[in-house]
C-alpha cells in the first residue's frame, strides 16, 4: 500500500509543470507516519500523534517525555527522510509537543 501511495505521489509531481506540487495534509501525514514507523516501529506510531496544519506546520504530539526526547534526538533524520519521500522543496516546520 505504501508503494502505491508513493507511485501516485510521483505521478502528481510529474504532472506539475515545474515538479512542485501543493501537498495536502493527508499526503504529508502519511509520509510522516511511514518515517516514524521506519524509525520507531509500531510502538512509535501508537505513542506519537501526527497532525498537519494548513500553515505548513507538522505537529508531533506525545504525552510521554521519553518519546518527545526521542523525537528531538532524531529530528534531523525525520526532516531528511521527509524530504526524500516527498521530493519537494516545501519548507515544513515541525513542532514537538505534549
């Protein structure tokens, strides 16, 4: 299922005139869930809530301080993986909160 999502994303990118597309919140949340799953597994998906705001802000919420510190420690990896998966130059601000 994840592969079909990314092939659909690639088709949308190719259809765009300059390779830039407006990503909707669902696509960014889905890509973020895949990144979190690859880093932390199923437990991370259960402990971390992901939401995307229309203003370009990605919220990673967790009630557990251990998971927040893990997110902060791996923030550079999350940003890098998101840029690779989405293949766009859109600046996404990430906020980690409880």
